[in-house]
């Protein structure tokens, strides 16, 4: 599992989690500078412009879709779910790394998470926003989608609680809510730091309101730690539950290629796999761009590469198990579904999936590759491509040939399909770039907790149960403040 | 034309070919039909509409003519073109043909999968086999004992069911047309058929047996009408998040258009792929003033579906309700024959029977009790409501050797 | 520059913020539920008709049977709105010069029907059958209210799906002998104002047994 990668190493030879000649003040400066510089780097403007353009494309495609009908996409009979569901599962999967890093690694005391958790959590939230959009726009009549919520009504009708789609609504909804709380709560001390350093009135007001009157008093820290621990415990089962429930959408159905019990663990492993790949794809450019190399060190990148390699092999194992079970079941429909996957009309998608997800990450056996940022970035990008194709293979190649050969049909996406997918990346990147620009990208208070300076007297990097208050936000409580 | 003929002429399915007879030439699309007499070409007459209004050819509104008028190739000399020598030459130009069958040419992987399952889907036997074991069809597929995930429904009153006799079915598609007009099913047009979005509630599945590349092989066509099977343990019902498709107290698999939000999950989970989705508002042009009369074509007892909802065969529930009301007003119980769905009514050979399975004397119950009856994909545990009656072939040995495929299936043990 | 602090008065509104956070979604949902419910927006609908026909006078005071005009109610899904000739059966002799009746006379002369406004209008995807209900002993009054007391017809009942289902699930209080269906003020034998519900229910249960009435709650009963 992911958490074992850090433990396996000899603790004596662990490199420091924060590199360079940094103390508490310099950490604060590095992180806050990003949000405080009046002008971000040019690259930010360029990517932001492109993202906004894609976002506009998304908006246009959705307006066209809702005003015209689902037929603007390539969906047909028998492929009633096409790209929108592929995209949905893809984005939900991306959203997995956040909770894993923030909750599971926290509970397992994996201190290296502090450099990347804020990042991953933000990515999670934006990915879940992208994901949540797809089931909503893919239904035929979006104007009555509130019928999936159990609200008493004049029709005396409840939703069908047997339907996995309904479980999905609750699973993704819960996941989003908890992730948002987690992300925001963890950010409060850092927002207070930004507030205290703010130089303009509007910044003081905005950061002030969102830092909820944080003063850095012992009482605040005590409650904060408590709440963080509780939320982590609450969020941990969600890491497993969300993608398990998403996989039920497929596993509970009768379709050969979907109807399989391996789906929940296979989906969760795949989700963590793709989530970490996305964190890497974002963290590598960001640490270059904003000068965060001392905080997000090569060691962090390397550890993430190891997680990717481990989950890649889990996913590969799942692929082979699927084939074995299909053959071993003796069911000709099941057997055909998998033969058709690998050798049928969508053989190319299957090939992309296997090479990107199973073969390419094997390069990380070499330390040299794990520490070469270009290699890591390209592999992470390929893993994202591969994981998108995994969902494409599951959805489209299973649906296009099921039981009755008379209904077999090929699925071809339309330009609107492409625009919607590209647009979802636009939405994701727009939100992410705004986050990079205006919010603390790295959890300052947490990273200080894992620095040697926070543990005078012993050089361990274990977190202190009661870390010292952040000197920067350590303003004395004043009368009337929320104490 | 036959596949081997097309190969020897160097033309492909959906390619425009130049056909010349006696110096008269036309460009016509090639449609490969396995089993067609080798070395000959069939030109259907009576098509090529030039002035049929908005559906096919209208000069004022710039609607192009549709189809090909092959009368242009005929002369007074030969009323039957059968004896006329024609030359056929490929042009390389593509002409997309829309068919509801064979949506794309099936590759080798698909053909193998198809051939493996065909004997289980469309069950056939010859006369001698039937004489030996009249319930041979039930033994084509063996599965472990079937369970049920939920409690089975119980029916005190009626229990509607259907049976389709494959021996008497001609594959004429009259049922499809009757259903289309009874149930206000939209005509989606050529482009959407090519996209795989036809709306037929009952369709004729057609498969070929034999090697279509071999000109010597005796190719057999088998066909099977498939509509919603109104499964007892319907996979579609479980997965709808808003309960828009539910089981009625009389065994119907009700589809409620006005509740449907269009997740299309039911269509994915239907093993028979009989569910149809309104990808667009196919009834939009009803609102145009020129289509005032078109409104009169619609059956007032059936809701006109808008876009974004799923639809499928209802067993003509409007006719069931109507018969129920008539019986109620006349203060008598419903009897066998009171309800006839459009497909059964239109079937020229009475291959489709419909009625109450709880009524032991009903024709449909007798068909269900027939030893030839079997369930399509019954081994999935859906308990479909429609019984298929296996086809019995009794070919004249002089005219037609028994199909190889059929023989292969007979020896299953 | 001084650090941003929440001013002291924010302490006072803090609990209210919590109330609002929960209260606003609940309020919006409630507003939507009750505001858009048929019982809110449809009940009381009483459009002006081209002819100020008074059901109170004809059905109430004069005691005309509903079926005199709405002839098909016992045998068809639709309860027919009478043609002008039915009005003229009497009005050829009574109030022949009344200006209120002018549209009826014009319609009778020209053959163009009077354009009555529909009051009880179900959505097009709902198939309601009058004959099924009337022959089961469901009175007009159960859905239309005391029409015989209305000067101008108004919608009395919500006609919502839940309201239909209430009766389909428990029809007993709304059943009566078939020959009393159009007697809007009918009361079962031994009726007292205090025991209205109880006595109606007992009578209905008896009738349900006799006639074998089993209202169905399948979707296809009304939607098809």
C-alpha cells in the first residue's frame, strides 16, 4: 500500500523534508510570496488564458447540449453511456489522491505529506467539481434532476434506493462536502498568516473573513488539531467508499465486462494511481514556477513515484484477474467481452490503456528516472491518458458488444464530446490556477511542524502532538475577537 | 448481390457502382446480401422519389430526391430484367446506406463470438429432432439453477405475457410498422439510423448462417422479433434512480415517460437492448403549421415523448386499459382475445400471441406450455415474460440440404 | 496597518449565521415544495366563461342531473361538454332574449361550438377515465367538489398525483352506490355529522366487497 513506501526506507538515512537553509520565517515568506506578488509569472497568464478559453468552450457546449439534446454527443444504442461517464469516472478518480494524502497518510503519520497535501486537496475539490458536472449534464432532462433527491413531493414519489446511481449521488456528495471541509479547515491558520501580512484593505478583509478570527492561541490550536484528527478519521473510509460506489454503477449491472466483483478494489487502486499522477503533473510545474523546490523536494516526488508504481502494479494485476475470471467463469458472454476488449474493434484503446498504466510506470524502478523531473512529468501525463482510456475501455468496449449481436454498434465521439472533455480540463485548470494565485499552496503551519526547529532537543521529524503556535499569526487575542 | 459476387466485381458494401444495361447506365449503391444468388444483381423497382414533399424531394424547399429509380435501366424489350446482361463497375464513391441491421461490418473476433452464441439465441431444430425430443429447445443452454435477488412478484389477477413462434414468423417486419404507428414512435431519419438511434420498439434480428465468402455454401438466414421481454426480475427496474420503470401488479414492465430523467442506465443494463432513447426532440416539427394534419396521425391514447426520455415496448398497455374499461362498463370479466397488441394484430401468420398467463385456456398460456418454448437469455435469471417457440425446419431433402449450422447444434449432447 | 479583526457586533450575529446556514436551504426547499404544489397554484382556479353558466342554478336549484349534459361520463374516458343544442333544448323557450345567452344562440345558429374554458385540466401524460370511476361508485363530488353550489366553476381539489394516490390506496371513504354518483349531497344511511368519515368508510368498504373494486396503483394505470 501507499503508506508502506515511506516506512520501508531506513529512517536514519531519510533526507530532511525541507531542504535548503530555511527557518520558520523563510517558509512563510516562500509560500506567502506567491499570493502576495502583484504579478504572477507570465506562464501563469498564458495557462490561465488558455484555461479560460476552454472553460468558455465548456459553457458553450453545455448550452448547446441542453438546448438540443443528448444526440449532440456520440452516444447511441447500445452505447448509451459514452464520454460523459468516462469523464465522470476519470475525474472522480483524480479526486482520490487528495483525501488519501490528507486523511490516510495523516493517520499513518506519514510526515512527507505536509508538502503536498494542500495541493492534493485543492486538486481533489476541483476534480470532484468537474466530475459532479458530468452525471448532471449527461441526463436527458436536467431540469428534473432534483428527482434523485429524496424530497417529499406532491407525487408521493421517492427515488429508487436500489439504484447504484442514487448511491453515487450520495457518495460523491458526501465526498465533496468532507473534502471541502478538510481543505478549508486545514487552510485557516495559513489564511490567518496571509491576513496578518496583507497590505491592502481588500486583502485584509477577505483573508480576515475566511480565517474566521484565528488568533493562533493555544486554545485555537488545540481545537484545530482535534478537529483535523476527527475529520481525517471521518474522511478515511471515504477514500475507499467513493470509488467503490462509483464502481457499483458498473459492477451491479448485468453487462459482461461490468458485472464483476473485482471492481471496487480495482477502481480504488486505479483512482489513487491516477490521483497521484495528477498531483505530480501539477506539482512539478508549480514548484518550478513559484520556487517551492525547498518544500516540495525531490524526495517528495520520488515517494509519489513509488506510490504510482505500486498502484500501477495493482491495476495491472486487476487487468489480468479480469481476464482470468472471464475465462474461468466458463460464461461465453463474459469470455467474449474480454476477448473483444483486447482484440475487437477497440483494441487500440486497450493497448493504450495497458501500455500507459502497466508498462510505462515500470520505469520508476530506476532511481535515476524517479528523480528526473522531465521523465516523471511525462510518465504522470501518460498515466493520466492511460487512466482515461481505462474508463473508455470499461464503458464503451463493454457496451458496444453485449449479448445480442444484432444490437452491436460502433461508437464514434463527436466534436462536442471533445469540446466537453477539453472544457472540463479548462474548468479544472481555471480553478486550480486561481487557487495557486490567491491561496497558500503549501500548508505552512503543517510543514513547520515537521521541521527540526519545531522539536528542539531531538532531530526527529515526527510531528509534535502539540506543535508550537505559528509565530507569524501569533497575535494576542483582543477584546471582542472570536476567542 | 452476394458477397462473392461483390468480391469478384471489386465493389464493396455501400460503394456506388456503375450499372449498365444495353447502354443505359446508372450509379447505384451496392448492398451485399449473404445468400443472394451468386453472379446476379437485384435492382429493386419502385424507389427514387423525386416529388414526395418534405420527406423526399421538394423543389420549392430544396429537399433532395431520395433513392434510385431503376426503371431508367429497363426497356420495352425485357419486362423481366432477369435475363438481361448487365455490367457492374465500381466507382470508388461511397454512398452511406442506413440499415437497422449490421450497424457495422463485424470483424473476425465479432463473427466468432456471434457464431458461438447464435444457436442459443435463435433455437432451431429439424423435424427428426423434434420427433425425438420435442423439448429440445430447452436443452440448448444449460445453466446452474436460477435464483432471484428479490422476492418474486405474485399475481392474483391478470398476468400478461407474449409468445412468438419462430416457426411461423416470416420476418416480414409488419409488427415493427404496426407498432410504430400504434405507439407514436418517431421516424428518426437516415442520419440517425446510421448513428444507431432508431426507435423501433420491436425489431427483427436477422443473422446469417454459413460462410458468406464461399459462393458454394448454402447460406441460411434466421430471424427473431425482439421486443421488451417484460422480465420478471427486470434488470432495468433495479437501476433507475427515480423509479421511472417499475413492475406492475399484472407483470408489465411499466415505463413512465414523465418520470424519466434520462440517465439511460436501464438501456445499458437491458440484455435485449430493446430500450430506445429520445436523443433529440423527434416530434419538434409537429409544432410547425404545415404539420397540422400530422398531429392527426398520432394515437391520442399514447403519450408523445419529448427528448431526453427512454421508451420501449409497453405490451400496448393502452389497449389493455381500454379493454379493461370496456369490460368494466359492460360488467363482465376480461376474456382471452380482449387485448391484442398492435404487433400481434398485424402479424399475418399469427406468430405473436398475447394474453393472460394466469388463464389456463388462453392461447398464450398454451404457447408457453408448448415443449418448443424457451426463454431468450433465460440463463441470466431475468425471467423474461416472452416465450419463443423454437423453429422446426423440415426442408425438402431434394431441394435443400439441412444447414450445417443446424446440424452442428444438434450434436451438442 | 492593523490586523483585521471581526468587530464586536459580529459576536451577536454569529448564532444567527448558523441559523441562516441551515434555515435558508430548508426555507427554499419548503418554498419550492409548497409554493409550486398543485394544492397552492391550482386550487381555486375559476376562469370566466364565455357564458356565465351557473351550475348552482341548473344542477343545484333546478336539480338537473349531471348526466343530462355530460352524457358520456358513464361510458367513456371523457365526460363530454354538451353541444349548444343541449342548451337550446330548454333555452329555445326560456330566456330566449337573454343577452347572456347570446353566444349560445350564435353557436347554435352557426354550428361553431362555444369556446368554454377548461377548469379541471390534467397534464397530457395523465390518462384519466371518467367511466372507470363513475361505474365504480366514485361520485363527481370527490374530484369536482359541490359543483351544484357553484355559480362559477372553480377547481376545488388539487388533482395532484399524491392526491389521486390517496384514494387509490384507500378508496373506502369515497365510494357510494352507483345510482347515487350524481347526487352530490348524498349521505349514507344512518349518517350523522359527527360520524361522517366513519359511516362513509363502512358503507364504502361494503360496496368495495360487493363490486370487487380494486383500484390499481401501477404507473401504467394513468401513464402510458
